C-alpha cells in the first residue's frame, strides 16, 4: 500500500520556486512557483477537485472520508460550504473512501452529478457508482435523498481502487478501477475481461438499458457472447490513479501506479491492453520473462522507482493562461516524492519530461477550473495549490 498511508515528506513550503529544477530525461526544466490557491481554506484529506461547468465560478473538493465542499473560486475566499455529506455511507481507511466526482455535461439544466465511493454491504467492501441531484431550492447543496445507484462491484481489498471519473466529449462517463489490491494482482483481474477491476470503464448515463445506465454501442465488448464486461473501455491496469481528457485533443490520459519498480503515464485508447500483470510498465512481471508484448500498449513514459517516484498521480494537459510555458504539456506528480513533472509529447510519443517543482508534498489529485487553470490537492496539509510564473 503506497497511497494515503504514507506519512512521510515532512513539511510543505507554501511557496516553492524551482529556478534550477532537474530534467527527468532530456531537455531543460521550466520554472514555476507553487503557491496556495486559497490561503484561508483548509480541507480534510482532499482527493479530488473539479468544477460543474455551469458558469458559476465555483469549485468542488472531495474529502476522502465522505464530504464534498463547494466554494467561490477566488483567492480571498474565506469559507466553504458542505455540498454533500455521505460519511455514513462511505467506508474510509487506507486508500478507500469517497474517491471520484463528475458533473453531468448538462448539469446546469438537470442538476445531476456522479460519485465513486467505497462502501460496505453485509461486511463486504464494494465500489458504488451513484448519481445524485442538486437541491431544487439551494444550488450550494445536493439532495441526499436523490441517490440513484448505477452499479456496484466487489472490492477484495481496500487498496488499488482507482476512483477517477470524467465525462468525455462523447457524453459518456469514464471510470478508472484498480486491480482490487493486495500484492501482484493475485486474481489477475487486470487481464480478466470478465472482471470490473483493473480497467477503464465507459457507460452511458442517459440510457436505461442496463437498469440505470447503458452500454455505448461502440464499446469494445458491447454485445459479446463470451461474458466479458460490456462496460470495459480499456484494461490491463494496476491502479489508474486519476484520469483526464485534454480539452483540445480529447486524448484520455491516466497515471498508473506501479508495483515495486516503475510508475507509468498512459494514453488510453479504446480496447487497449496496458499489460498488467503480464508487465509492470515496460518490464515483465508475471511471468518474469517471455511475457509477450504483442498487442500490449507501453506507457508514454515510465519513471523508475529507484529515482524516488513510488505512487504516481495523473494530471492534466495544461491549457491555462497562468504559465504559458506549460501550454500543451501534461502536468503530473508523485504522491511520495512530491515532484511535479511536465511531459512534452508529439504524436503520442514522449519528447521530454522535466521536473518543474519539488517538495510539493503529498499530491493526491489535480483539478481544473472553468478557465482551465490547474490546481493541486495536497493530501497531507489539506491545502489546494496552484501554479504561477516565478
């Protein structure tokens, strides 16, 4: 277990200037500052940040124990409100908890949003994907009675839960799931197309063909007769911790946490097999040699754990205005090393990957506002950070 149970990385400098950042691969590093975005706000174990795309200039932060908080996106904001509290439903501990939030593309009109959280049913741990609706009388509060469960699936352990949720421009909901945890994917869930685990799922939340959701007609295994999960979009993942779409190219990115040697960043494509547990990134894992490779997709970049990265946190392709030098680069981080990276790519291939900040702390998530500016959730300090020019 690497995430959320590691209490290292003592301290966080609230202003970090990296004038001599080291390149991680070829090329010189950019110079950025990492500063508190909302100095007067503090959150309990933040694991996600997003906006509702409703023109209100608000931000929403997920707290792992089961709370969503909402506040005005201004540096002078001094308080946040509880948008929804489902602590009584959420099973929290280790890597488990309330892990994902996605607002319906038409949230401004229908008020729907979706949660990904861990819960216990008859003593057994499971993931729940649930739709809620905003209160009819107060846009700063959700209606807790509006919960509609789309689907659930068992979690054999409380780690490697994935938890990411994002809507694509196709209107479908994409969900990242880990391999179920323990060590080495003992049930081989990543390669098992009958399993929910170790996947990127894609579902149609506007359809009722599967009860409270539907299967997109072009999902890789839609209508199959072999018993494969029709919800699967891609597979062979270990613990895809945070996914995002590039607002310009619509490319789907994921950070996949490694086993004991390598961390990786992937571009996710429909039907793609990313290798786990046959491979850990570019290395054979199980079996130790002759693990194949035909049809397996290698990461865009991988980071050896020997360099200090032990728990990658997927980020976003930067499309903001605050740091022009980062335009079009994929910004991501590592929960353990506290480093920020900027990955430059061309035609889906890595050109260079630079460390742009160090000592940022326990980076649990990235998020953007409606203007595409990037924010960082610090799990250890409860602070939300942002990038600026030096």
